[in-house]
């Protein structure tokens, strides 16, 4: 069965362009042009993924996002011309799985959509083992190995890694990571987080200077990325 994607955007040109690209990639497409219509369709049509513009005619897309997260955990990808870091961080903190700026490259956008879809499937299947490029992480047993050799992580390094994996494919903001791994007292300690990310990369990345797993989203946070 085809995955159903809801596109929420009031620009006819964007709707047509995305619909054509998604249908060519074997998705079923439905659309909404206002926030109220989007919330109704998310609740009643149960789309597998949602692509959400922030500049809607009746309400801000962030309000749609916040309301939708009250009743759905389906992946929501924000697609917006707003490029301010504060806008990205707020949308991600409200529960967006990803944030893509307009204009965008359709190949990269489709890749991000596939990652979001895989993440949703993994959450439903409650996957506890991650494997990529010789790295194996068993979350249930708290074991990390590279090419069969155990990787020694400190408790906080492991907690950081586990948090990023649980959000694989999504951008986790600095604040989200710090609150969940270190607690409210460290919510603003971004330099502290950078140190731990550097230590973690040194232990799990094949080339820490050119990371493939823990990617930096400048000014926003980090993304644990599993290449296709």
C-alpha cells in the first residue's frame, strides 16, 4: 500500500510541484491550504507523513504543529521560506521531525522524507539494535561495538548516543538534548554539549573529522543520520 502524504501549503505552484514529485516516487498525495483544513485532515485522513508550510493564511504553521502533536506522532516535516535559526529551533522544539528551507532540492527532500518514514516504522517495531558501517549499538543491552570490538563509552556519552538514536533522522536541538541528557541546570550549556559530541564522534565515527553519523545542524543542534 502506498504511503499517504499530506501537503499543507497555500502556494499552488508548490502543491503541484511536490505532488508531481511525490506521486512519481510512489506516494499517494492529499493536500490542504489552511491550518484548520490541515488539522481536520490529519485527524480524519490519518496521513503517514505531513509536509507543513509555516506561512498559512489562517494561522501560523507552528500553531498547527503544536495542535497536531497533541494527537498524532506521525512524522511532520516543516517546509518553509523562513530561514531564521530561531524559527527552526522553535518548530523543532514543538515536535517537527525536520525543517527544510525553500528553495530546496527535491532529491535531498525526498531522502529526508524516506528517513522520516523509516524512523516512524522503527518506532512502531520498537527496534533496539542499530547497525551501520561496522558500528553496532544494542540499546537494550547497552552494548556498542565497532567491527566486533567493544567501544567504551562513559555513562553520559552513552545517554547522549541513545538519545540521538531514538531521534534518528530528526534534528535534535541543543536545548532538547541538554534537557533530556543533562537536565534543566544545563539547558543553555551548548559549548559543554559540543565537547561531548566531539568525544563521542572520536569513538564511533570512522573519520571523526568528517562525521557520517552525528551531523551538525549549524546553530540548531545535531542529527543522527543513517545513510541509505
